[in-house]
C-alpha cells in the first residue's frame, strides 16, 4: 500500500471517528468534498498545505494522519 493510500485511510478513519461527513470535513478544511473523497480513496497526492488543512478540519495533529 502506498503512502497516499495509507494517508487517505487515516483521513477517513479520523473523520468517521468524529462522526463527520465528507461534506463537513471539506467545509471545515476549505476544500471541495470531491477532492476530500479522492484523497480518502488514495487517488490524490495532497500538498502539505492540504494536509495541514485536513488536520485543522479534523482538529487533530498532522502526524496522526501519517500513523501506520
């Protein structure tokens, strides 16, 4: 499994643990919901700015999104 796929799974797990929809996370991260969905499925390779925005939207530390 590639890093972007692991990252996407961590975004999805974190989002679901907080009982958030993709739309809510996208809004809180100031990203489009389709882009967030593509990240969760490992189809996109997000920039560091996007990683930071997702962590902020999830109210978690950036490192959490890279845990195995």
